[in-house]
């Protein structure tokens, strides 16, 4: 086994003031570094104490005619809706910068990266369930397409059609995760002892509802406490992809969302979307209201009618959602947790695993920038998203209706911010049926599409395919929770892959310009996120992090690897091609060599010497080796003489070397002793040479060999001289032999 043990260690936040916060939560990672054990950050979770309230916001008491339901407030999809931005500093290096709307990006990641198994395993823990229009009974529209416009949106309240656990199955499921009816006759409350303190001990949600009657100014009609659990890998791509480490030091800064929304009722009775006027959105911290008001509870309504809190006309209701671990005065509830904490798993490796895990590793993760722009109804737009960003990877756009009056221009947009509304499911969804057409994205003056497109589900799947495992090549491992029907109705995210670039372009800043047309009758605001590649190198044993110098080298390596879909096949093809080229080159060189050798003239010196040197042994030649003709495309050999085998060339060289050796020996002997050669011997030798040359030329003329030529006069004289010299050497040797006999 690699590890001897695993345990969970928690880090309490360092910014809590007896359960209250001022917009930011800090975690100091030094507690983990002191344990000197490996930490798997991808398993870590963050727990936040959450308090939801409906208060009497008037200066006078308000008398309710009906109490609020225990699921009057429901968290929006995903516990990360309570986070606005996240900053991470490790070893003094800021590996994740502070960018707002982190919750909207986390939602997009969950929708496109989670599988159904992930939803089953982590959904209830993260209070995440997809918002869907699914009424539980017939006799009413069963598809969101066919719902009456006035039942979903109005100019004062904006979108409210899914603020109902009756019609919204996702809200219904989240209500079961975050609310408990604390009455003496209810199962859970009775089993744990009919005491709120016992619910607190097991960290169950707690709900306090004021009975119908007078409520003092500032007092609550409704209070709920529960624990929001957020996976660290979901809010930080760095921690999702970094390897196991130990001795990590640094900080995590969480800037959370805290909202306070006021309604003023225009009529007495149950609070409904038609009698709340224009809401007043007041963000204490952040940019998102993380809670949803439940107009029609599935627990009390059988046909989708309005249920819940009923108050007189003119009542001011204040809906608050906050990260808060304090109790509320006059309500007998005690929060299960008064502080925030980070839980991380630590592993104790055995000695061999400790050595194997100690190394430096480089990995790639995403950094993000975000902003927004507005577009009038049915209007075209051209917007520069960024003047320059290095290594962009993906562009994500989230369109939302921000003015519920049709026909408005850009000046009318952004009057109603659905992010801040407790009546809208945004940013857990997009506004329904909002689409963009004639869309074109320009990256560094290069169009991403050949022609402007109307962005549909087919393009969404195509652009998101590379985000899956193995670049989306394996269908069985593709992930995502969105069907075509869901995407076209509520989750019409526009995702465009802008990561196509050459290796030489790594690190170069590029501008991003988007153009298109708003395909709706309402002014919209488009919130966009641009992801870019970032690289970090970590020392798994020391916990150090470095960036910068490694970025370019890693970019080149990663891009070369990422652009090879079948690396091994390409390597094999390259090896085969190289072997073939080597063989072709070898044949080419052999042909060139044989052509060059074939240009050398052939003389019959060896045949002449055989006639005048009778005492010397004759050289025995080996068999002739035929060399195949070169292909037609090769360089042709010279036609002066026929091709010779390598054995013939070797034997000819041997004869030449012997001739040179014998000549040198003759010169040495002539230098030390002079011998008079008889004139008749010289005349005979010259006559033999003349006869040989004549016979040789006659044979050549008879053969009519166009690749041979006759000896020139100079060559004939050279042959004569060599033969005469050889005869003289023979005479000298004979004279020496006669003298030796006489001396004996």
C-alpha cells in the first residue's frame, strides 16, 4: 500500500467575529504545513454557516394572517452561490486572482463537467439540483415553451416563473436538503428529542417560523440556519489539478455574497409576484442573491396556487441571505456552526511512497477574467472583450433579460439585475429562450467561424467536446448534465473554444472581439468569462510554487502534446518514414559512387606485364559480381565504360599497388648498381610492345565498343617506357644471378 493512513483535518477561518463576517473569509494553510503529511486538495471542502430571514422591514408592527411555510426560502442551485470571488496565494505566489461572479462560472462547470454519478454523490452535499419546469400534475402546461408570459415575467418583478417548488423540480429537491419542519408532530423533530439543540448537534437544518399574528419592526417572520458545503475543487481550478503536496503554506480568501431585498406589498393577502411592486435590491457584499423566494410550495399546494406568508397591504418585507453563524433574537434556534472551516484529507505515506511522491511537477490550470455588456432588443452588437490576453482557451457568455419591457434599447438594459433577484433562478440558469444569432468571434484578427452562426445546441456540443476526457474522443467518458431540451430552454450558455493557436503563438497577447445580434424582444445583458491557460510548478515535498519562467516552455510542450490526437501512431509512422528515407539515401549514394568509379579509364597494363614478367605468378581473379542497374530516377552512370563489380575494382587496386611496389624496388636497385642491358633485348621488348598495342587496338575496333577509346600517342609512349623498364629490371636480375654463380 502507498499510504499507511488517512485522516481529516480542519482549518478554522481567521476572520470570524463570534460568527459574524465583514464580506471576506480567510483560511491560513499553515496549520496543514505543520503536519508534514501529503494533502489531496481535490477532496477538500469548505463549510459556511448560512442564515436566511424574512423580516418586517417597516417601522411599525405587521400582523400576518398566515404564517410562512417552512420552505418559504430555498437556496439557489449550488452552495457556491454564496461566493462572489476567490483568491488563492500559495508560497507567496497568487495562483488564482480575485474575479467576481465565481458562482456563475462554478455553475457552468458543474453543468458541463459533472456526470450523473457526480450529481448523485455531491448534489445533496452541495445543495445542487438543476432548475427545471416540471409540474407534478396534468391539466397545466407541461413544457416551459407553453407557459403564459404573464405567469413567468412582468415589468416590475422581472422573472419569477420558477420561484416555486411546485413547478420547479430542482427547487423542490433543494427544499428537502435545506429545510426541516420543526413541529412537535414531525418525524425527525420527534425522534431527535423534540429539541432544537438536538438538531444542532447533528448539524441538521433548522427553521423558525413566527405564528400568524403581530410581528414587531425588524423581527423575523421566517428564519433558517443550515451549513453550505462547497467543494474546493469546484471553486479553484488550481486545487482541482495540483498534485498531492505537503508543507503547503498560503492563504485562501473567500469574498461572499450577502443580499438584502425589500418588497412592498400592494394588496393584502398571500404574497404574490403581482402585488410586490418593484423590488429594491441591496447587496451588502458581492453581486448575487443566493436565495429563492418560494411563491407556491409543493408541500401545501395541489394545483400550483400561491401559498405561504400572508400580510396586510403596504407591508415591507426584507429578505436577507448571509454567511452568518449568529442566532436571531427572539427565535429559539442555535446555529449548528458559528464559524467557517476548511476540511482537508491528509495521507501518511510509507517510506517508498514518500520517496516516489517527492518530485517537482508542472501542471496546467485555468485562470479567468469576467465582465459584461448590454444589448438592446433585436439589436446587433460588436464588443471588444479584451484588448490582449495571453493563451486564451475558452469564451463563455451568459445572456440574461435585464429589462422586462419589450422593445427597449441599450439604455433600458440592466434595469433589473436577475443576479440580485430572489425571484429569478439566474445565475444558476440563463434567462429562458434568450439566444444570439449572426455570432462571430475574432481572435487576434482571425475569425473563429468561417461565417457568422446562429448558436444552437449542435455548436454548443461541438465547442464543448474538447473539454471532456481525452478531448471528447471517447463517447463513454463524455460528461455533462444538459440535454438539448434543457439547454434550449433554460441553460443557453454560449461556449466558444478560442484555444486554437500555433506553438509559436504561445505567450502572445491577443484581442478578442465578439459580434452578433440579440435574437429576443427584450434588452439583455451578456455576462462573459474568458479562460486562459496558466502553468504552475510545485515541489510536492517542500510545498513551493513557481510560475513565469516555466510558462513558455510548458506551453510549447503542452501544445505539441495536445495537438497530437494519436501520438504513438504518429511516432510509428515517423519511424517507418525515416527508415524508408534512410534506405533510399543509401541506394542513392551507392549509385553515385558506382557512377563516379565508372568514369575512370581502363588500361591493359596488367595484361602487358603478364607477357614480359614470366617469372611472376599470375593473379587469380575471383568470380564477377553483378550489380543491379540503378532505377530510372537515379543519376545515370557514365557510358564510357561498362560497369565493373566491386571484386574487379579490388583486384585491379591490388595489381596497381604491386606494380608501384615493384617499381620502387627496381629504382632502389638501379641506384646502387648499374647494369648494361644488351641492345638486342631492348629492341625485342620494344617490338613486343608495338605488337601488343597494335593487337589491342585491332580487337577494340572489331568489337565496335562505343564505350571504349583508342590509346593516345602519349599513352602508347608511357606503356613502352614501363615495359622497357621492366625488361631492364629482368636483365639486371639475370646478370646478378650469373655473377653469383661465378663467385661460387
